[in-house]
């Protein structure tokens, strides 16, 4: 992987967390990229069903995953969505889910674009 835009993802920070182990870094990235679409689907379903607890809980999980990935824009979007879920603000939750999906798409593009080193 080359150094992606630090505004989307801080590779150096994540690599440091992985004790400079490139293979471990790639495993973490692969797992993240495989898991997040399922988590986003759960959030979409929770929003459609107006299930505030599931929406907020899943947004909280994604917030932690994004923080662990050193992906601040995605973490911040998930945090805002979590708050909207907790307050039952469904209109805001719909907008913030879109934003979270956009932040993930950006991050995914950076991560996949850097997999061949």
C-alpha cells in the first residue's frame, strides 16, 4: 500500500497499531472491507423499521471500527448517525446514513486502490 489521503485514512497510524506488520495490516483491511457492507445493511434495515436501538448500536459499532482503522471522516459520520438514532430523528438519520455510506465508499476506494502496493 502507498500512503493514501490522510483525510480519509491515516495509514501510518494504522500500521503503527499493527506493530509495522504489513501482512496484519492487510488482514485487518480485508476484514473491515468485508464486514462493513453487512453492517451498513443492518443500519439501513433498522432505519426503515424505525428501530432506534439497532440503528444506534450498529452505528456505534461502525464508529469503533472506523476509529480502529484510523478513518476519521467515517468515524465522525458514524458518531453523528449514532446520535440521530438515539434521538429518533429519522430524517436526520436518513441523511447521515447517506453520508456514512459515502465516507465508506471513499475509504474503500482508497484501501482497494492501494492493495497492490
